[in-house]
C-alpha cells in the first residue's frame, strides 16, 4: 500500500509572541538558548511541527502545550503527547525565517529540507557531489543551474534525515536522480540511492516563492498533500 506524506509551511510572523504553546520542557530548553537566531529557528520549527501534528491527527482543539517536540538521541525530532504516546513521524527544516514540516504515519521514516535558491560556491559541488551529479548540473543551462544545484543538495539533506544521520554522514554516499529540473505547479519526483547499501528512497520536490521544498520516505509515497494550520 502506497503511503501518503503531508506537509505544512510557516513563517516567523505566524508564531504567537508568548510561549504558552510550548510545553514546560520546551520552555526550559528555549530559556537556555543564548543567540536570537537560534531561538527564533527553534521556536519556528516547534511551532510548525505542532501545527502539522494537530492538523494531521485532526486535533485542532488540543492545547499545543500538551504536545512536545523532542530531539531523539540522534538529533531527529519526535512528537509526543503529554501522556507519553508518540504521534506520527515528522521531519523539520527551516531557512530564512520560514519552516517546513513533513509528517507521515508512525513507523514511516521521513525527511524534508527547505532551501532558498541562490548561487552556491563551486567548492560545495566539488566537495559534496558525486561525479555523475556534477556532470548532470553541468548539462543544465546556466539559467537553471542554481536551481539544479540547490535541488540536489536539498535532496541529499532530505535522504540523510530519513536515515537519521544528517550531515554527520558523507553526502557523497547518497546519489540523487531527478526526473526533471523544470519546476511545475505541483510536486515532481526524484529518487535517492545509498551507495553503501543500495537502499533506495522515494522523494518529491517543488519550487515555491524562490524556495525548494524536498521530502522523502523510505517507502514509495503518493504526491504530498498540504495541511492547513490550526
């Protein structure tokens, strides 16, 4: 049976000024953060994830403070209700005061990444891309090369999140195959392969307002559906 991914985006402007929506544990973590950008990114990620979980589980009336987004031992985010029960599988990404959360059924490994399309240094491509990925970007006309480079990079980060390893792992151990580099109104497919295990991952991407959204799972999924915040 093909699984379904859901997603939602939020911005800093969507977050309430108070912290009443955070759990007691989350407020303690926030209070220990020194730098404003880190605090803003962390709050934005938690807010977005809680919007996703409550919408996905159809609990619009549930106090957000009863839902806690915790970092697992490997750093991946996990969502738990106050009674200790897990809610769903989630992944969070943020970029330039925006945040993306993808959510799927419990037990499905998911990942996502949000990147603003911008020029990247050649060093990033040479150091983090496989030879075939470099060749693929070089075949793209210069007008679309920034999109291609950012898309491959974003897809790599997404697969590494599915693996719950992040950038601790060599990005060249993941090979990205993109069906098309032409942005469409809806989602386009891509796949990622772990060169060490030959394990495949099924992904989707879209371009919206200058940002690439990528998401993937360790099983085939239908095109992602957008959630509405509570």
